[in-house]
C-alpha cells in the first residue's frame, strides 16, 4: 500500500500563490508540481480564507527573560554538559569500545 506524500507548508503556500495569480491553469500547476488539481484548489481556498488573519494578527513579541532566568538556564546547561561527559566516560569504561556496543 502506498504511503501518503506530505507537503511542507512552504510548498503549499508557493503552489497556492501561483494558483491565486492564475498565470497557469490548475491542471498546468498540477502537472508542474506533480500534485492532484483537487489538492491545489483546496490549498488555494485555505490560503484565501486565512489571508485576512495575517493582517489582523499582531506581531508576537519574543518572550522576555530576566537575568535570573538566564543564569538559571546557563547553570542547567552546565549541569547537563557535566552529566553528559560523565556518562560518556563511564560508557567508554564499561563497554571498553569508546562508548559503542560491539
């Protein structure tokens, strides 16, 4: 049984935009990209329906972190690095092959 092909959002947007521009017919776009025309029409409808949201949406501000939170995260990173190094060394000692199973 064949598996379904998954398309990225960027690919869908690119094809939908070309369909909206109507420089090529849906059949021509389908042949060009190897996609069924019904899928292209669906992507086009979705793009048009969600287009207004892109103008209404307020830009999301990056979450601000306090200096205390940054220090806490750096400490956690340091702890994880030490643990990783310890486990890598222990693995080499136990397995005797540089950490890889025989």
